[in-house]
C-alpha cells in the first residue's frame, strides 16, 4: 500500500492540491489538468516553481530572485516573464513540491 498523503506531504497543515489551468509551464513538464502539491510553509528559493498571486490573479511560474526584483518566468516561449514591482499586489502563495500527471482517460 502507498499512502500518497504520507509520501507527498511533509507539512499537512500548510499543504494543498491545485489543478493546473493553462500552458505557461508546459516545457517544464507541467500541463493543463495536472494536479500540483503545493506547500505554503516552504521558504521560496531562486528557481522554485511557485504559485503566485499578482494583481488579483494566480499564476504558476519559476521564480527568479534578483537583488532588486523578482521575475516570474514561464516555461513556454509563447509567454513573457513578468517583472514584479512595488506597484504590484504580489505574494508567493506556495511552492510546488510535486506534480501528478494524467496519462490515460478512464471511461
């Protein structure tokens, strides 16, 4: 028996699941419809895949932490990086620890 909650979750009180909508992280292997395991208690580090809240919307991106800015970097050339400024309403909601992919449609 494998208990996915025990295998995938280190901090149960701060971890949640979310379903991906969109294709901005497709080249990182994260596709529309995938399920993410997101931990809100992890301190963000440069290069992490993060769920971010910016100006009223959630987005999934790599975070690039620079001395004077944070960049939200997609893994799809059809999308542009987002530079976070002081004018933005912004927070890093949580860090992606796992993604679960759907490989076959069950009927």
